[in-house]
């Protein structure tokens, strides 16, 4: 009815505002990263030009001492160390930090969901004779081995980007389930069922309308492991329930697909209070 339509408009307006804020934050972060990357590229090109010039002078003037103003091997080594530190700084801006160790680099991936910082995970990488994972605290159900096999040796930035997406999506799904149990336990019947990866949630819940309570069963499947919103939603009800519940179930399914689980509950719970 009219209230359901107003509820949907309100939810869409809120979602649009949240997305706009997230987009602005991402654009600002991306601009900083692009500026830093450009700065590093200029430094790289400048050093390459100096090294090339030095090699040409040495080839053309055998036995002549090279220009002292040209970079020495020590200077090149220091520049490489600085480049690694700059790379770590770039990672830090995306929630990934790290520090140099005796045998490589130890990285920390911090997860967050909608501005709330959650868990952090660590990877200790060896860099010689080739890059390899020495030890880590990534959960066993995250496909770390497959991601490493695909990207670690060829594109380490892509490796951390994909791994970070998996960890943040998992943390977001788990956070939503925890929030639902914490703030809407009076509407949940029994225990919310979830697997270790939190990509399958099954629960029973009640909604109220006109002094009556209606039971529903929800099954949320997260087919994209890099996403914190479900790809498939099934909401069912008892066969002896009123036929009008089909419209309510469809509205709930739509909310579950478009917004965080606990926010969806908050939205239709507020609408139910208005109806009452």
C-alpha cells in the first residue's frame, strides 16, 4: 500500500545518500593514491635516466672514473628501499600497512564495514629467493592459496587487493549477522544459522501488523565472496498464513538484497510500528 511505497522510497533515499558519501570518500582516497603513484613514477623515471646515462659514459670512456654526481650502487639500493617504504605507505591508505623484516615484509590487512573497524590479519612474506608466504593469520576458509598462486609472483598489488576484498566482505557479512542477533533478538526465532564463511545465513523471524504476528523463514546466499550483500534471497512463510504476506515477503527480499541485514530489519520494523 501507500506505507509500503513510502517505506521503499525512504529506503532508496537513504541508500542513495550512503552510496554518495562512500563514493565521495573513495574518490578522495583514489585521488591521493593517484597523486602518490604519479610522484613515485617520476622518481623512478628520473633515476632510470641517471642510471642509463652513467652506463653510457662508462661504456664510452673505459678506464675513466665515472661522474661522482651520478648515483652509486649504494644510492640505488637506498632508492629501492625508499620505494618499498613508499609502496607500504600507499597500501596503508587502502587499509593495508606493513613493515620491513630481516627476511622480507610483514603486512597487516585491516578490515572495516561502513566505517566500523573490525579485525586485522597478518601476512609475513619472504622475498628471497622468491616471494612466498612464511606465516599468516588469514582464516582457513579464505582462498589464500588460490589467490597467491594466481597473483603473488606476478602482481603483488593485485594479490593484496583481491585478498583484502575477500577479508572485508567476510568481515562485513559476519558483522551484519552479529548486529542482527544483538539488536533484533526479539524478532529472531531460535538461532541464526551460518557457516564459517558467513556466505549462507538461515533464520526464522517474526513481523507484526495490526496486532498480529507473522512468521517468516529467510535464506540468504552470498554467491560473490568479495561482496557483503547476498546474491540470492529466499523468504517464505507458513502455508496457513494470509496470502497478503506474499507482498511483504517480496518487500523484505528486496531490502535484504539492497542493504545491510540489520539495516533492512530496522527499516521494515520502523514501518511496522507506523502501521500499528
